[in-house]
C-alpha cells in the first residue's frame, strides 16, 4: 500500500527484483511493450511477469495494461 510519510513523499516499499526488471524495461521502452516482448527482454517466466505487472499496477507505479 502506498503511504505518505512526514515529508509528504510517498513510499511504495521495496520492490522484488522481478518487478524492478519489468519496470526497467518499461522505462527504457516508453512506446510500450507487449507481454511477449517483455518475456523475451526479461527472461522471466510468464506467471512471474504477470504477477509483477499486477503488483506494479496495484501500487500505481504503472497505470495501464492493455490486452489485445
């Protein structure tokens, strides 16, 4: 859960390495990526990738996941 601290900034806690890896790829590829491409770039198992995307969306770090 996102909580504000005394300085008014927000803390999301620490992220698992898989989440950091997915976030890094999304930042580097601002035009967007499909799950298939993310799987290749991160070498993560499919379930791990989708769990990471769920956590990042739940913490409001990423905003939108489009299913095609």
